[in-house]
C-alpha cells in the first residue's frame, strides 16, 4: 500500500504494509531515527510522536491509521538551528543522562504545554506519568518542563 504521510510539515510517500507500525516506517523507511523503540508495547513512551498536537505512541499504531494527520517527530521540533523551547529547557536543566527516553519526554511535554501553557505540578505529573526514564532523571525533567512553560509564557 502506498501511504502519503504528513511528517514534520512535509508529505512523505512510502510503500509499506498498512498494518506496519508507524515507528518502523519512521525509522526504517524515512530515516527519522530520533523516535526510539523501547518496549514495543506502548507502555514506556520512548516512541512518542505528536499527531495533530497530541502525544501518541507509535510502536503499535498502524501507519495506515494516521491518514493525513500532522505527525511531528523530535526532528521536526527545531526551526532551522533554533531548538524548540522544550528542547532548550531540557539542555539547560541537564534533564537527560543516557538520552534514550528524551525524544518521547520532549514530545509529551510539548503536547502538555500546547494544551496547558502554564501547567500545575499535578498536570505535569499526570501527563508525564507513563514516560519511563531508566536513569530516574524525573526531578530534572519536571524542572525542564517548568522552565519551558515559563519561557513560553514570557514569549506570548
């Protein structure tokens, strides 16, 4: 089946099995390797992408189910050489150790800040609850999300 996927603002065409996971299409066919394979069950959220602004795990999502929705991967957050405010906040707070979970964390946090520009501690915890960090960098991750919210609020 030929699929036309709207990824990071560009329509990309791939020929693939319609039931193949979006994660595999992104990584193997489109060379967008920032999205990570973690558990393969949608439980760790390492494979999170944004679909129409909403964080979604891509490891079990059939590529054909996305249709013409807007998909954003970690590669699509930057504007040229300028990092997205959430990416910048993660760097400034040192909110990463091994870095494997970071793309999923950043995209989930981006979705949170789109819906709740000034989130409460409870909202941050609730949104990030399913994103697993084996290095246990949660305090710095939460601090980075707070920092990104402050920066985004001051920009508006």
